C-alpha cells in the first residue's frame, strides 16, 4: 500500500490549469522529491496533498484512505514551510508542543516528546527561546521538530532549504536526510534545486508546466532523461540534432555532423525504436577536454575551440564550439584550466550519450 | 564641520518643522492652560492671576463633575468594545481578501471625505421622529405614532461607534495584514481547527493592533464633544461638554482649564497603564 497516492489529479485556477491529470504513488517510508522550475505545479501538488487546496478533479489517498473530504487538521501530516512559519509569540518548546495539544498526549509525555524532537534536530537547549532569537538554520530545525513530533503519516516539505545560505543549505540537506532516515517517515519534498533533489531523494518526479515529465531514481533521471526538459533542467546538457541510422538489439547508431559515428546503448535511448531524426544528449560533465592532438586512447574524439571559460575553483565550465555545434563542458581542473581560444580535443564515450526522439517545437 | 557632526545634526534638521509646530501649537498653549488653571475668576468677571487651588478642588470634589467623568469613561469603554467587536471581523475579512484589498480599504476611508458633523447629523434623518426608521415602521404598520429614538446615551454611543469604527478597523487590519498566512496553515496542519488556530495564533498576534485601535477609540470617544451635543439629550453631557460650558458659556477660563487638564491627566494615566500592561513587549519581541 502506498503512503500517498494521487489518481488523475487536476487543479484549475479559473482558466489556468496548474496541474494536469496527474497520478502518482509514493511508497511508504520513501523520500520523494517534486522537482521543477517555479510555476510547474509542484507546490500546488504538495498543497493538495496537505489539504490546503482542493483538487478540481481526481482522488487523493493517504495510507489507502481517500482524504479529499478530510480537512487539513485531521490529516495528520507534518508540514514545513520555506519561511519556517514558526509562531513568533510562542517559545520554541511551545511551538514544538503545539500539535501535541490537539492529540491526547499527557503533559509529562508531551514534555518528553518535545525534548526528544529537539534532541533529534540537535537543538536540545533552545526550548525557552523565542523564534526571533534563532538563526534561520535553527528556525528551520525547530520547524522540522514541530512537524515530526506529532508522528505524521507523511512529512511535506515545501522548499525548506531555499531561504538558507549556501553553506548552511548543504549542512541542512545532510541533516534532513539523516533525520528522515532515522524516523523513516514518508517524505514529499518540493524543490527547484536539482542538487538537493539528486542528493536526497529515493525518487524524483520532474515536473514542468503542470505535467510530470519523468519519474525515477536520481541516477535514472540524471543519466536517462525522458525529455529535453529533464535533460536541461537537471544539470547542463548538450542537446544536438542527430540522425539515427540503425537500431539493433543492443545499441543504436547515431550520426552527428562533425562527430565520429556513435553507438549508443539501447537503455540510454529507450524511446528510439526506428531510424530517423533524434536528439543527442551529452552531459556537460561527460565531455572531457584534452589538449588538441593528444593521443586518443579509447572512446571518441571531436575537435573543438574554447570560446569562454567560467572558472569555478576546483572545476571550470567551458563554452565550446565544435564545428557547427555550441557545446558546454564541466571539467575538474587538474593543473590549469584551458584558456579562451585554445584548441582542444573533446573525448566522449558511447555510454555517456543518450538519445531522445526529435520533437517538433511545442 | 566634520561628517559625524553633520550626520548627528541631520535628524534634528529633519525633525525641526514638526517639533516647531508641536511646540507652538501644542506645548505652548498647554502651558497657558496649566497656568490658567491656577488663576481665579472673581465674581466681578475679571480673572485674578495667581496660584490658587480653588478650581482644582472644585473639579476633584464636586460630585457633578465626578459623575460626568465616570459616565464619560463608561461611554468611551462601551464604544471601544463595540468598535472592537464590530471591527475585528471586518478587518479580518479585508486582510484575508485577495485582490480587492485596496478597494475595500478605500471604501473604509470613504466616510472621512464627509465632515464628521454631517455624518453625526445623518442619524437625525435616520432615527428622528420623521426619520427613515420611524417612517418605515409606520408604513409597515408596527407602530402608529413615531417613537423618539434620539437624544439618549444609546444614540451617543451609536454616533461614536459610527465615527470611530474605521480607526479600529484600520489598526486591526494593519496588524492582521502583517501576519504570515502560513502560520494559520501551520496551525491547521498540526491539528488545530480554524477557530482554534485563530485563537492560538492569529488573535494573539493581532492584539497589538487591537490594543492600539482600542486606545485610539477610547481616547477619542472620551474627549468627544460634538456627538453628545447633536445626538445626546440634556442629561447626556460628556466631560468635554463641561469644559465647553465653563469656557464658552460662563467665560470661566480658569475652571475650564482645570477641568480639561483633569481629563487630560485621567486619559494620560490610562495610556500609561496601557503601556505598562498591554505594552506588548512580549509580543513585540516575537514580531520584530
């Protein structure tokens, strides 16, 4: 039985359809991320699960029970907001205890549960403070403690990390995952940050314009994007117009002007069934730059010129021209980064390429 | 001049016009009133400058003044509570309405475009013997003869509520509008019904606005003078009417000064008490 299941959910606001017919099953205990740019419907979906919005059509079930008509305060869900939403007039301990007041929990029991929740988020001594006296990271931990102390059936996180600064965000990411694994609560996480999604999720649901683009494990979504949108949204990808010249059992043959002939494994191109135009996807991280003219050990090589360099310390992003193609590559820097104008040789491997059906502009 | 000195002077330069106006129009006249209150009005009609306590003793010991003062405070209190009860739901509705918030606020301010006196007098057309309500009741057949509904304490309070309600609504609105709507959602997600969430979260967070609106309504109501003149009967005089009576009718400036200072002191003490107990230091801490 899935912890949360959405069946043909539609959400319309007037003439605007925020979520198109969407079905989804979230396994008990899993960490599922709704990933997409702003306006893709991910937060709307989360708010429908929470009960803050009613779906226009379709059915929402939590633990197998239909909850469309169950008001939010009876759904037993933990909800964490981007802006923390702590009650400013209550102490940290009273904030965490808030949900326990509406459950049959004795005073002593409640105190123990609050202490345990504060321990879990590693802020055991802050119970007497007011939210305003805490840093953003601390406030978000308290918000998390407040949501999990009620032992919710599902924990819903609405961009909980995006208000924090970069370093803190990475710490909280690890922390959040640790806590989720410790208590094993089914978690639905909403974010527009692909790094967070890849790092934390058991399953990623990539959304765009109110539709699900792809559902899969992080590696699957990353390596075998189901659409151009997914390829571009998760990391930097090079998308090249190509021609599939043959499909065999194990691989497909793909030709791109200026490239050597490619033989892409079938599992990297599950949607290609026959010869014809395709889109070739190569991740920026999978293109390796070598000095021009260096020997080709194994794999394929394409000549290119560095047009621009975005130096990032341990790595660099290169903007390249290879024949008619504009491309990007992200490489670790071993010694010095390549310079603008330098001629390089791009190395790639067949299994690092993926192919999508060529779609007319929609 | 050094930059520091110039920066230190800047706030004072910006404050100067306001401080001058307050000094000339408020502080100086107040000083005159304080001095007057210790003068004496002789039977002959001329004021005797000096330092006499007669006016103060009269103001503080005369039962007539005391009863009117207490009644004035009672009317102000009833008005304030009525404004709070009527104003809170309206303010909540405006704060939570999407899109047309601005229109609703403009509608709220609309009465200010009409003179307060005209607005007060409009009640005569509604409640008067040949007013709208009496005409309607006679037309429906509930009564045969018009009823005298005007010129009592209730109509005074009605007029004051009519006058002061927008102030209350605005103050509550401002504090409600500043409350993150996620807080109510968070409370519901934790198991509170909407009403429980309101009592636990929204109401306490809006108390500063409610208290500010309450103080404003109370002080304005307690100092009112026109409403009882227009809508009150002969026995519904409020304290400001006594001051008017003393100064304009009897030309007894010293007594009028003492009486007006007495009202000022009573209201000042109430403001201090408000500040001490409802100063919201605790809440303000969380709101900052």
